[in-house]
C-alpha cells in the first residue's frame, strides 16, 4: 500500500471510514491475494499502470 496508488487509496478510504489499521491492512492483503490468484489463473504477468506525470 506504500507504493501502489490504488491500494493506498483503498487503505485510506477504509481508515477514513473508521476501520482500525489492522482491519484495513488485512483487507489490502486479501485484495493482493485475489489479484495474484486471478493473474495465475489467467496465466498473465503483472503490468504496472503508467504513471500520469
């Protein structure tokens, strides 16, 4: 969540909604696992979105 803008936005939204930090981190871990499983299932590799500079 420190280096991925999408995960950081999800974490800050959860924290702003009043969720404890531990709950927000576990939600981010689950999202990472779901993404990794989807990539493996589709036989794809991770491609980072280009930054908008």
